[in-house]
C-alpha cells in the first residue's frame, strides 16, 4: 500500500473518485466527483464533476483541471497515480503531454492516500450515506 510519507510534495499526484454514490442533481442528473490530489500532503488541488454516463472527464475538462492544479501547486509532479481500470484515456494522455509519467496501480494501493478525502466528502457532501 502506498503511504503519503513515501512521497515528497509535488512528486506524485493522485487521480481518484471522491464519491461512493453519485451526486444527484434535479436538473442535470447524476455526477461523479473526480479529484486531483498531492500524494504527500493530501491536498486536493482541484475537482471535476463528470456525468455518470461518462467513464472519465473530457480532454477539455482534464486540461482545465491540470492547468488550475498546476497554478495552485507551484510545481509539476513527476508521476500521476491512477486506479487500475479507471481513467484510461484522457488523464494519461494529458499527463504525457505535460511530461508526467502516468502509473496505474490497484485501487487498494491508493486507499491510504485517498480514504480521508473520500470519508470527508461522504460526510459533508453526501450526508454520511455510504
């Protein structure tokens, strides 16, 4: 399992889904919240809400997310960690375009990095439902 203390700040970022259950809206349907977070500090640089009908954000959404995150971080990570079987196209392509190595790992390997954020999202946004 990957641990925050294995990384320096801005060495690696993690892409993951914050929500357990879709975020429901009356007008626009159901969404997943995708986060881009620093592996060392746990700081979430940015998020994108993506329709549950989409497997991952569009190229435009990913580029916008990367740009805003890079502005906030002040540094470019060497590695982008992604859960295996998720985010197979747009995030790896954008990482490559920016000179960042995309690495897919088993989702369980990311739990110690992401569990606090997903728990907080569950409590504050989804009202504690699992």
